[in-house]
C-alpha cells in the first residue's frame, strides 16, 4: 500500500500513518485482498487504502480481547492509570501529526483538528484517574451478623463503533472509559476516517498498552457491525452516529442482551429571548451552527428568535456568516472545510431546495462560490416552518434556518417538536425565562448563554431518540462496569438467624 505524497510531506512521524487493521498488537491486512480507498474530501486525492477484514479476522480480534481481558482486569487501577497517562502524553506530543491526519481525511480546518486532539486526549487523562475512583458501597445490613456491600467490576469486551465527524475524540471518549474500567476494546472507525483510529493504535502500543487491549477492525460497516452485535463474548457496545443506525444496532444486540450505549442524532434548538442584544446572540448562533461545517450533532439546527428582534438578528447573522471563509482545512484562516463527500453536498442542496419550495426565503448562500465539488457554502434561510426538512431533520450541513416566535410557551412547544433530544441552547439574561426554559426543554444537555458545553467532566448524552446512557463525567465509566452485590455472613452463624 502506497503512502500519498501529501501525507509523506506533511507528517513529522510517518509511522503514525498506518494502512492496516490492528489486532492483538499486530498490523493486519485483509485475507481476501478487499480494500477501500480513503479520500481527502478537500482535493479528491486518495490518501491511502485500508483492508476489509473477513469474519474470521474480526473473530480473531475478539479472541485477542478475550485473552487480554484476563490480565488487563487483574491490574490494579493505578497500574492501568499509568498506561493510560502514557498514552495521553503521546497524544499531546504528537498533536500536530494527529491533527494533520484528521484534516486530510475529514476536512476540518487544522486549528479545529488540533482542538479535537486536545479534547480527545483530555478524556484519556480524565478516565485514567476516574478508574481509581470506581468505588463500591457499604450497605447498612438488615441481616444479623452480616456485612453487605457492592463491588464494581469490568463488564467485559467492549465494541466501539465511531463516526467520521470527530474521528479521534469519539474513540478516546469511549475507549479510555472502557480501558480504565478494565475492559479491552474493539474499535470500528468510520470507513471515511480510519487513519486517526490507526494512529491512536500506534501510540497505544508505544504507551505500553498490552496486546489485545486496544484493537482496530476495518471493513464494510453493516457487515462488521452485525458480527460485533451477534458476538456473545462482547458484553458492551457503544455507538455514535445516526438514530436510524442506532435503532438497528439496538435490535441486533438484543439477542445477546449486551450493555448498549448510544449517542445518536440531534436537532438542537437555539432560542433567543427578546432581551438579548441581536449582534451578540447572532454571533453566538453562527458559532453554534457552523462548527465542523455543520456536521456536528450539537450544531444549532433550528434558530428560534423572538419576533421583536428577528429582523435585527437576521441582519447580524447574515453579516457574520458572510465573513466565514471556506476552503481546504490545511490552508490558513479557514473557518469551514469541505463536507465529508459528494452525497453530503447533494443532501444539503436538497434540504435547501425543499425549504425554498415550501416558502422559505434564501437570504444568503451562493453555491457558485464553492471552491470544490465537496464544498457547500453557508446558507441562511428565514421563514422556516415545521413542514420543511430543514426543521424536521438533522441536516448535518452548513444550512441555518431561522424562525420567529412570539412568547415563551410557544417557543417551548416549537423546540420540543422533534423526536430528538440531545442538546439545546438558550440565549437570554432573564433568570425567570432561563429557569422556565431549562426545566421545560426535553433535552439531555442545555447550554445557557454559551456555545461551548462539552468536556471530560460532562455527562454527555441525550433523551428521547437521541440516545441511551452518558459519556464523560463521573457516570461515563459506569457504562463499562457491573455492580456486584455481596452478603458476608459471620462464620458459624445459622442461616436466617
């Protein structure tokens, strides 16, 4: 397999670029010779190729994880912590190369990619320490001459299926929690962005993570996922991706009754109260909408603005949006990179066309200015209504839709009018309004007067059809732990006495 000239010239350490799966501490090619090209979405250049593994090779990863589990779970929590902290140090030391790989395969601007490396590494450090705090409990006994309590034990092998929009951080947020708990992991990264995962494997090996504890398998997504879901030895599955695929995986895991955690789609409302400065709120909304070129489950999908400041807000939003630069993420001062592939561009265009056909106003968004076929210029629509796709669907594109509302009760109803319930944004300085909206919004996470809301201490996750479970925070490690209850009776005591 040939290394592209772009990567050859861009990386300080070319060994971080791997074109093989990683199983049991070994770099593995596909037995049948099947492979997939990985494309730079900004240029259309093939960066490299990855093998598609056969079912027996996937099962060999489970074999390796099963063997590694015996020794990994037996380590003291502080010993696992030391290995994870060594991994963290290597992520930080190789930040520039990791960011470059990410920008080339995913498209996001290089500063955003650097930020993701920092963000992803922070979960490794967090869970390295959190593993030492996986406490059991002492239960006041209701049984004479007995001591009652609980222990926390690793659930077993964890399969992690991760998306292309955050190809490094979505792995570390899951893998660090599982590994700190004592669970080996099998990572299935998105086929569009496998090289970030493989670079993580290279650094895990250098950090002294034992063979079989961190495995990366590659192949056709539906084929590999089905096998992982059906495998009885895998005890937990964590998935980040669309709600449609999440439902399917949940069904496929039912046969083996796995522990399942799902971080699924979002359709975030961005609510602006009448007391807000239109410019301040509009600039925040632009930041919330166009992060990762809109390809973000936390992106503000429905911007709901009080009618009294609607026009001023739209003017400020359009002005700030016009200042965004679109281009290759390796170039300086780029705000938005390409969408992940041509199909994403076509979907974005169809959402805009649907809205216009149903009466929305196109304020800005000239696609004739796009610098390449996978680029989509930011779009601003007003007069958006619930019948339109831009309202009902997670558009995963730089398409902003603004709707006016008249009072708090109406905006609560509008915001909750979706099957999703991941994140919501509130912009107002009225403490009574803040509290009313905060309690009434059917979302797992609510940010008030802030675009940034995530990080290692945060229990990230949604309600309704946006997922199950939480990642990060003190609860994130619980997805990979079982609670074992014990009752210690006094020696020589008569049962039931």
